[in-house]
C-alpha cells in the first residue's frame, strides 16, 4: 500500500544525521518525550516526502525530531526527544 | 546495434518561463504525495469540523451537516514548497467564508488543525475573501486519503503546506502561533510569488 511506502527507518537519515552531528548516529538511542520508550535511531520511523524530515517514535508515532534544511541552514526541532544518548568521540 | 533513440517525449514544461509558475518552481503533471506521518483513518460517523478559539459561539458540523452546506467547484494552480507546481487542479468543497459566516470574532489569525496532529497557521485574511476552501473532491472524485481525504484545506495562493490534509477545524486566535513547519524553519506566511520558503525570506 502507498500508506506504508512513505515510512522508512532511521537508516534513511544516517547521512543527514552524520552531517549534523559529525558522527555516526544510527546506533544512538532516543527517548520519546511522549510515551517514554527508548529507540535505537536506526529503527525509528522516518518520513522523507515532506517539506522537512519527520522522525517518529516507532511505539506511539509521536514526532521525535523535525529536520529542515534550506538556505544553507538546518533547523532541528527536538521537542519530542526527551534524551538523545550517543557515544562520545575518542 | 547499440544505438538507442531517445525519441520525442514532448516539450518539458519545467523551468518554463510563465506568469503562472512562481520563481524556483517547476511544473509537474503527476500529483506527488507528501506525508509527515502515517495516513490517519477516521470514520465519517464520528468526523466533525469545528471553528473554535476566539469566538463567541464555537461552531461544529457533523459530516452530514458539512455536506449539506453550499459547495463550490474551482480550478486552481498549486505550488508546493518542495518546488513542484501543478496547474489547473480541480476541487469541490465548502468556502471558508461559508464556514465563518456570521461568526463574531476579533481574531486576526487562525491555526488549522488536522487528524494526526498536523497544524498550520494563517492570517485570517488569507482564509477569507474567496481564497480558501475545505475540499472533499479532487478532479470530480472523493479526495483520496493519501491526498488528505475525507477533507483537506485548500489555500492555493500560499505554498501547499498551508493546505493541511485531514483537516478537522480552525482555531481563531488573537496572536499568530507557528504551526508544524512554521515552528521549525518554514516561513510564517509562505507566499510562493515572494518565495517565502524559510525564516528570513
């Protein structure tokens, strides 16, 4: 169905997140501000066919992140992410 | 033979210099589906459309009541901020002027809200004066869920993210509150002819 075709997983934004955080982020863990569930970023729900990237919690479908890229800037809305845990660079 | 003719595919219409295509846009003939989340499903038995917020007497219509309102069919060009434009699209629905008829409000702004949690903000002036509709038919057919059915907002003079899919109501406000995209980089108004795509445009 076309409904589920739009939904990808976090690996679809591996490159984008590497550009923003300058490190591999798909193994990091995000805590949903809505339902509290913890997801590996590589497994979150990702919608790319939109004015920006929308990342949603795979448990409750709430928005975890909104990423807009334009005019040489990024806008990153993390209101839906209570905590983002990732390995510090060496 | 290794030769493959590219053949004629007709004249490309993108990048066409036209008074109907805003700057930075190209014309498409298909109808791209944009989605910021899963497609919501709502039963028409429980569906309602509301006008709430800064209003003396909030209004609400059931599906049956909504469909009994006077309708209009219109043809419009639509412009998506992701740079495609589609010309001569045909819609049927209820004018926002009809929905706000008789409403007493001092509000200058509105937030349109949808199933699935999407919101978008508009000055009330952009929703009234024969500029905006709540539509349930596209090209003579019921609006497909992937395009916002059962009903979506249609505000063709602004970028298409303002034409919220799966719309359920309008909240009237005294102050402008940024919506789903407007709170994260996208322009508060979104006039395609002024290329108001991002904050600062």
